């Protein structure tokens, strides 16, 4: 029992913020996975007789301008949000991990070139880049993912580079080299496990950012194609019909708030448990 | 005397002093500083040689150069029939030559258990073990640690325990030579004693050759057979322990020994206070590099560079006017 209390999960469960975050995330994930089973209505089915219906026993969160059930649409939106967030964070994280380790291990000129590249990308405002890319590419989730990847992998790259650089000259890595350990062994057995802590913290803190970027792009009409039940698109509908009913806007914002809070709290709790030194950086 | 296990001749190690584009505008001889400047040493099989000297005298660099962690800029190193200056198979060399680093905890990979750390040399050199747990326990027991340490992580160990794990790991493959960089640094005096006893016991058991780098002069008599004294990346005196401790021929050795606190408060001793600071590596004095701080320097010391030559007190010394046994008690 005491071993569990000292494990990462045990420590997270003892932290009320982390517990709250994990409950929210678990609920969101379950609802997204079981959307088809839970949804009381077909998210695409229109019922013009019940336009702008307030929340009721039939329509838990009311209906929109075409009489579609908002709750069923939000469940589908959860799927989209999680899919975009996980895919984008995984891809940008992997690119950042590889480039960051290259910069950390490579010759000075490569390190300088990659750092310049990272800084140039990070200096570019996300929404402006999103607008530019949306004009060039077809509307869709892949465009959203590409925008997120381009704007966020540099951050992973920087963190991984800094970690690699400081580990590379640490005494235990010298000790491994002195024992005759191969380059691959040093990278995969000794550098990587020590880079992954801060890396996962950053990834957890980035998930809510990605979810809001997707919602923001969909809200601006450059994200998902029209008719797709993304959270951002629901918010946009709610914004357009705010004079008819407040319910679409209110219920569209709720899952976005919950998801953002949940992942942010989890990221912060992970950071506090894994690497308290990082607490001051954000 | 048997053929030496390790032979160094005129070993030079340089570090860049200026980097990047600025190096192009700097005179070639100023681009690098010499951390080791012509070090020659023989280490006989089975002996323990201690390298002493102030911080920055090149002791650690010497160990790292022997192990290939720092490239040589000149000179030759022969170890166990292998020419280390000719780009040897370091994997094979390092199997026969173990190294211990200064920081006992910091030299252990933080996310590995003691068991993984101790068995890692076998994994690195592709040696299959029939009974991995048994081998790990044997090695731990040799280093004086019980089986409950097997699943601990480095941050859960005290300095002394981590040092024991370091010793166990260094000896795992029964190497021919152990390079120990400050094996007692950062340890309590009682723990220092335990670690030294452990190393002495293992040394006599395995017939191990060790090169110990230290600035802890109190441990010399306890562990070393011979001492080499370094100053500014050069060896200024080398000889048997007793000779160097009781009758140092080089004024620097004498000052170094005199600076060490004596446990006996009633012992009468003469203090030798050196003038000034250790010169920077990029501003080496001409002639004998010790002459600006030397209490017995004469005019020609600034002109001629002394070579290591047999001294009157036994051993070899690089000094034009070495101290005699008599002058010590005069």
C-alpha cells in the first residue's frame, strides 16, 4: 500500500486538484468514446419544429437553429477535440523530440541553426499562420493539425534541447562513456528517460492549448467544414443566434471550459510531482 | 620490476581558449591552452599511484585523457599492450580500464536502480550472465552493501552508499586498471576511511592497479605506493610515498605537504606560505613555471626549464635546486 502511495499515480490521487482534473478528463474521454451509445439523438438530424428549444427532458441542452440536439453534437465535438489534440501533440512532440536531441547532440552550427529555426517559428502568431494556411489548404481537421504542429513543435524542441545539453555533460553520462557504452545506449537508456519527464509535462500542458486552437479556428470558420459538430462551430452558432437563445452558446462553452481546466490542472499537478523545479517557469 | 601496465610519454592535452570566428583572428599559439603539458608516467602492474596537486593542476584531465574522454594533442599512451594515442578500440580498452568519478551520486544514472547500474557493465560489453540477481548480490556484498539496496535509486542512497555502488560497478568486469578521481570527495571522514579500507581490501584481493587522483593528502600514506605531484599540467615530482611525505625534493611538494593540517597539535612544523596565485594556463611563466611562487628560486630559474631527473632523496624531481634531506631539518 505504501508503495502505491509513493508511486506517481498515488501521489496524483492525493492531490485534490489532480483528482478533480482526472475525474473531468476521464468523463470527457468516456463520453467521447461512447458518443454513439450515449447520444440521445442523431447529431446531424434536423427537426425544424423544435428549433431553439431550451433544455428539456428530450433535448438535455436544447437545440440549435436547425433543431439539432446540442448535447449529442457536443459529444461528437468531444471526439473531434480529443482526436485533434492527441494527434497534434503526438506529432509535434515527436518532431520536437528528434530535432531537440539533434540540436543537443549535434555540432555547434547545427545547434545554432535549429535554435534559429525554433525561434523564428515561435515568433510567428498562431492565428495569423492559421489564417494564411487555411487560405492555401482545404478546410478540415488535417489543416488544423498541421497549423498546431507547425506552431508548437519548436517549444518541445527547445525543452528537449536544453535537457539534452545539460545531461550530455553530466557526470553520469561521462561515467557511461568511460565504461564503454555505445552512443545508442547513452541516448536511449540514459538521456531519453531523463528528457521524458519535462517532455510529458509540456505535452499535458499543451493539450488544452491545442483544443482551444481547434475551437478558435472553427469559430473563425477556418477549422472544420460547415456542419461538423466541433465545439468551436457550436460556439459560433451560439454566437450567431445569441438573440434567439443563450443556450447554444452556454452549452457550447461548457465542455471547452471543462476540458481546458482538466488538462491544465493535470499538467500542473504532473509538473509539481515530477519536476518541482519547473514551477516558476510559467 | 615487471613491465609497466600504463606508460605515458609527453602527453599533451589542449582545450580551445577562443571559439568561433574569433579564433580566426587569434594567433595560432593562443587559440588553445595546455591543460597537460608533457606528462610522462609509468604505472607498474599492481601498484597504486596517487596524483596530487592543487585544483586546476590537470589531475582530472589526466585521468580523462587516459580513458579517452578528452582527446590527446600529443604524446603517447600505452596500456596493457594497446596504443591509446592511435585511436584504439575504446570499447575494448574500457573493458580493462574502469573509472570512478568525483560525485558519488551524480555519477550514477538517476533513473536506474542499483541492480541495473551494477549489471550495466555486463550489458555494455555483451557478457551473458546465468544468474543476474546472484551476480548483482555478489558485487554488492563485495562492496559492503546488503540485498535491500538492489531496488533503490541513486537519490535514495547516501554519498557513502553511492560510492560503494560506484566501486562495485568499477570492479564488475575485474579490470586491470582503475582510475579513481577523488574517491573520497564529499564523504565524511569516517566514511572516507571505510571506502579506503574497501578499496585496499579489493586491491590486495584482485591485484588491482589503481591511479588515484586526490587532494586529500591524509589518505596518501594509507592507500598509495607512489605519489606524483602535478603543477600547471606538469609532473614536478614523483616518488615513493614515504620519501615524498618525509623528504620532498621539490619546493612545491614541500609547500603542499606543509599546507596539510597535522592531526597532532603539539607537532612542531614549519609553514611554507607560497606567494601569489597559481598562474593561469594561458600565462605560463617562462623557465621553471613555479619560480614566481618558489621560496628558494634563484635568478636562472626564470630562464631554464627543469626536466624530471633522479633526485637525491629517491624518485624524480623537476627542479634546478632540489631540497636536500638536510635542508628540511635545518
